[in-house]
């Protein structure tokens, strides 16, 4: 087991999709369903327990290791990177040390509310990264700076939630809006619906939420220009 310093050295790097697996609830079929989309898995602390149960060996186990089981700790001992500092969450510890064009993240929502809010805080601060959170019902990602295009069937639920102040124009929705100032304590657009080809212009961290069956579309839309 390696003890990592505070330096943000890359631990895992890929030209393809990497999936971070956290310790919150993960539906039995979720990991199996994304296997064709993922090049490597990275366990984030207790997420190692999920990968062990699924019979998947991660590229690395990253975190402060306060939630990993003794069995998973022993099984993945040579892959473990212990980062004991407490100024960042395990999600941030892992995300900052993984490089990939798109990062999927499962096991980070649907559990404790404070953990979910902390993950959204990280997404807002790492808005230059293409990260897609998913669980058994929903997916969400931060819109690219500038323009994001999405194509989903008419009537698809889509929510636009600002993670900080941003100015947004959204077309192709049942309730479109133009040059609107959005803020977590101000204007939001929850439970909107797709009415055509969706185009979103945003100058800040805007979280887009869709049903999980549109994961492939979300991954494509989340990719940043390189």
C-alpha cells in the first residue's frame, strides 16, 4: 500500500473512459451495464467493496481508506493508494489523480445527502473535466463552457440546475429561456422537458440531469474540447 502526498500526481491515465466507483449504494446491474463503455475502473475507498463483489480488479484504489472492507483491502493491497489528508473528499482525491477524456462516477449519489452535496461541490470546481455521475435512475454532468448540444426524444425529462451563478440560454425545451441569470438560490429549471434538439449556452457550472437511459448521449455532450 502506497501513502500519497498532497501533490496531485496522476495515478491512472487513459485515452478512454474511466469509471470511479464510490462506496454509496450501487444497483446490482449498474456496473455490468457500463462495462462496454469503460476502459478501466478506479475504486474510491469503499467502492473497492463493490468491485470486489462484481469480480472486477480496479486499476487503483484511492482514498483515505476509512470505508474499505478488510477483504477488499487485502485483495487490492498492491493497487491501493492511501491519501490520509482530510482537506478533500475521497471523490476529489480520486478525480484529481485520474486522467481520461470522460470519467463516469457511480456510487456517489443516493446515500448520505452531505456526501452528494460534496460531490456536486467538486463538480462545480472541476467544471473543466468531463464527469458524468450516474445511478440506477439518473445521470448528470456539468455543461461545457459555451455551447452544449443534446438530442433526446421529445418529452424526455431534463433539469438544468446552476451550481454557481451563471448566465444561460436554453432552446429546444418545453420551457425555453434566453440569457437568464441562474443561481442556486435564484432561478433554476427543474423537471423541464425536451421539445426538440436542445442547445444550451452557459458561462458557468450548470448541471444537466437526464434519465439514466441517455448515458451515451450525456457522455458525448460532456466531452470537453482538447
